[in-house]
């Protein structure tokens, strides 16, 4: 018996008389891999008591403790989850374990049918081609096949927009929409980190359909669960939240992934109008409505961007041009209810 087999046997023996399902993750060495593994198993484990063993993960930044804390802070959202961890030498290797309370008020994820999934993906493709590109709202995207264009100067090569759907995530019938959304997010992060720009420039991740009519639940899942774990892929991937009913005033705070606050947009208009004297500044109400509209998509969606792309998009010169221009364009096309 080799050392690896011995370690597996020791870990399995620690699983408390088969109370826990042991899962060995020998390839997890980075923070983003940790999050991808944990959330993927959360979505798929069917509320079974589970131990994820991480023999190669060094945990130098306390990533396991950080992730476990976020999971417990979102216990209700994740179906009554209780997460814990242990490290060597108390156990053979570092590990994260799951258990669940017997009762939960969290509705289980109702996986979309193949027809529903196909329709949502097609709607998202149409959104990119006809709205985002058709109206010229994103200067870095020309089509589904050509995104991150014009960024050679900052070392970014163009590539396709890839659409993923939550129904593609391996999940059990008892899992929660939040677990599936987080698993989809981290699987997307892994793809962006591990694949070349020419294979995937950016991701559009379509969330469970239950979020389409529930903006609050969607952004709370994004802010309180996903955003709290992004430290596990520092400086690698940017994220943007989109929704059919996006409304910044309902968010009530500034956080990663959300639209910039309205006072910042108002300041950008100062620069834009100074450089474009013919432009007419909209009143605050219409500015707010059009600003929200820039985040409207057919379905609750998370956009993943490479860090270099996000840096280019948030460059002050680009922001002063793009945000006011898009607001004025939506208003001029009568795409905003006034």
C-alpha cells in the first residue's frame, strides 16, 4: 500500500463510523479550487453529511476558515447548513465537513427543463447580439464570438462570450438555489483562470429561474454568499450582477458587482457634458431609471470578467465616456419608461 492509499484509508477511518461521506480532493491547492470544490459538492451532495479532505491545500491565508465562516453565515440560504473544519495533526489532513439541520424553510432548487434552459440561453445570446452589441453599449464586445476587443495595449486578447446555465451544474433535488448559483459562479471562475482568453473572454452565468422575479433574493445571494468568498481568487476575476428588475435604490449600499452609485454617475456627466457640449444632461429621475436599465438582462445573470478587462472597463476615461453615453442612448431610443 502506497502513502496515498494509506492517507485515504486514514481519512476514511476518521469519518466517524460512516456518518460522513468522505471525498478526497488531492488536486486542490489554490483558493479558487477550494471554493469550486466545496460549492460543487454542496450542490450535489443531497444533504448528506460530507467531509471534503484537502491533503495538498496549505491554507496559508486561513482560506478554509474564511470559507467555512461564510457558509455558516449563510446557513438558512443554504438549507440549514452547518460547516466545520479540522486540520492536521488533529486529523490526517485539512478538511471541511457539512451537516444539515433537520428542518429548513429554504425552497429547494427546481432545476429548469431542457426547453427552459435552451430558451434562457437563447434569450441571453439575443441580449448580447441585439441589445448590448446592437446598441453599442459595451465598447469591448462586438458579438458573441468577439469580446474583449481593442484591449491589446493592456495585454488582453479577444475571445468569445460563453453562456452557462445553472441547470448545467450537477445538483441534487434537495439543494438550494444559492448553492447552485455559487457552484456555477466558482466553476466559471475556474474556467476563466485555467483557460486561455481565446477560449473564453467573458462568462454570462444564468442563475436559477426562481431569481428572475425576486431581485432581492438574487442580489442578497450575490452579496452575502458569493461576494464574501471572492477573496479566494484575489485579483483574478471581476464580477457584475445583472437582473430583469435591477434597481440600485433597492440595494441601498455600494458593493462589488453592483452598478456605481448615482452620485458618481452624476459626476461623470460633468466630465461628459464638458467634452460634449451638445449633450443634454437628464434629470436625476431619468438618469436613475436609465442607469438601472443598463443592468437589465432577460434573466438573473452574473457576468465574469478577467481582471485586465475589468481594469480597462473601470478606467476613469472609459467610465466618463461609457456610462453617460449609454444612459443618453437608452433615453433617446425610448427604452426607458419616463
